[in-house]
C-alpha cells in the first residue's frame, strides 16, 4: 500500500460494491392507479405519510409537518438556483415543480383523512 495523508480520499471498490438492491427501501406497489387526480394525490400523500409512520413520526405532528415543508421549500430554492444558473431550463424546472407541489399538499390531505 502506498503512503498517503490520513485525510486523503481513497476511492472504494466501485459504486456497485455496497449498493443495496434497487428495491431496498422502496414502497411496495399499492394496487391499480387511482382513477382521478384527487385520488392520485391522496394516494401520494398516504405513501408519504407511511414513510414517516415507519420511523415513528407523522405529518399530523406540527413539528414533523414544519420540518417536512421546510425541506420542500429548501428543495424549491435549490431547483430555482439551478434554473437561475442555467443548470436546468424552464421546462425542466416546471416538470420538477409538479411533484414538489403535490408533496406540499400531503400534510393537509393527511389531516382530512
């Protein structure tokens, strides 16, 4: 082994070496697709809520909801910054905002369920 500084980066054996299977942590299919946008959005909200329940939290808890919405706002700023610097174009920004805006609705939908 060659001499190196303790803080020098050492690449690992490759990206696939310790990668879990593609399905690890993925939500199982929930059945047929909802028939309308409202049903699809409710199903999306329930999927998001399930991921929080699995770690002992819920979007119905004000602190969890606030942290969740703050994270989404941060991602929106990241996307806007990427757009402002030319990393993504107008169409890509608009496409990426669709699921983000849908995700913002999850806490309110969960409160009504």
